[in-house]
């Protein structure tokens, strides 16, 4: 069975697949940044940033799970948390 046929049988659109990939990428960057903040040479243990990074990882996973079930209920909140986390990282020049 061709890859395109398999995907259409599963019922997940290309747009949703791209969104799942974006949340996966955001999760990875947030988790890596958290690790860097904890283990890196610079002291970046800002409590607000640490909470946001954890929240971002968790909401990305939740959004992915929701999309895989055919729900988009978590997407707006996921976008908000990811944007807030990115803004905090920019302020701290990470």
C-alpha cells in the first residue's frame, strides 16, 4: 500500500500532520532548552522560564494526543503557551 493511501485511510489530513509535527518540534526544543537551563554553563534557572518550558512540553503532548483523536480543543491554548515561552526565551536571550 502506498504511503499516501495509508495516510488517507487513517483519516488525518496533511494539515493536521503538519500541526502534529510542529508541536513535536516545539516539545523537543522546549525539553532541550529546559535541560540546557539546568545543566548549561550559564545560570538560566529563571523560575518563570522553567515553569513555562514544562508547561509548553505538556501542552504540546496534550495537543498532539488531541489531534490524533480528531479533536482540536487544545490547539489555541498550545499556541498561546508556545508563544509565551518563546517570548520569555527572547527576553532572556537564550
